[in-house]
C-alpha cells in the first residue's frame, strides 16, 4: 500500500510568531499514526520550523529551489543549502512559479534533478489552466509537464507528484473526486510506462483548494495518496483535520 502524504504549502505567508503558534497548536492535537506530514515554508523560516516541527514528527521542505549547485545567482537558494538546514522535501514546478515567473517544463525538470542530487525528495507539480481544461487539453498538458521530468529522472527518485488544477488553486473551487481521480490515474499510467514498479509506490497528491470537508472523499480515490494544501495549511487545526483524513484511510 502506498503511503499517504499531506504537504502544507504556506506560500509567501507567515512570521516567526506564526511558526511558533502553528507548531504549538499542532502539537496539542492527536498525532497521526501513519500519514506522513510535511510543511513547506518560505526560505527564511525553514531553520525555525525545523527546530519546532521535527521534534513533533513533521518533516520540512522548501517551496522552490534553484537548479544550480552554486554561483552568481543573487537571491536564489540551492538544493544543497536546503539540505544543509534540514530540509527533506522541495516543491518544484508549482503553477504559480510557472505562471508568474515563467518557469518552463525544462527548468522544472532541472530543479527536480538538482533536488535529487542533493538528497531531497522533489514534489513535482503538474496541472492545467481552466482554458486548457475547457479545450480538452488537460491530459496532454499534464503529461507534457510530467514527461519533461521523467526524461531526466527515474520515477523512483521522485518524492511525489502533485496534480494541482490551476483553476482550483486559491479559488475555493475543487475538482470533484471523480475528476481528480481520472487525472491521477492518467499520471500513474504514464509513470508505469517508464517504471511499472515505481508507479505502484509513487505517491500522487491532489492540490487544488483541499479543505477538511473535502479531504476524505478525495483521499478515498484509488490513485489519490494525499494532498498539497495551500490556504487551509496556514491554520494548524484545519491542516491537522486534513492529515487525519489521510491517516484514517491507511
């Protein structure tokens, strides 16, 4: 059985006060027995959340990474630096990076490769816009994004794939369980073409406005192994409820 993983993506939110209050609030709640819990936070808070959260069973990750190991890239952070401060995970290819910062499929692939070389587990995001969905291009777009990564990495090197329909991020809308499952199934089939064994164990997460009230029905689908959680992850109680929805399905 594939492990369940729930990942918090705080985006450009938070403060030292928030980090401390979040960790304290989560620590007071029942501990998940099986589901893996990860918090990906802004670079400046990674050391602090590692200090606060690793003792309570939460792993830490970054929201992005530069594809180069070092050099004259002012303001950027390398995978080696992330590993040095205790990160185990790193999100690459988030739709906001692709849309707002022009990241190409190839650059996302290079970031995933850099993460693996540094010992991090990349969470590779794929997803379509509303226009692409309405034109019937969902599967073509997602498999193009995924194939770029699979051209440089074996599926067994990935930490997870996250399907995040762009039209559902931060909008309050969420794909129905059946719609999400169909895309997750297509992703797993594509991975199986490269490595059938890895396809059976690779977690595929859903990341489109996951909320406590929708989590259980999403996670009950055959190919949905957890969530990449945005807004709801800023509140430890809401995030904990989502984690426990995954934990209950083990």
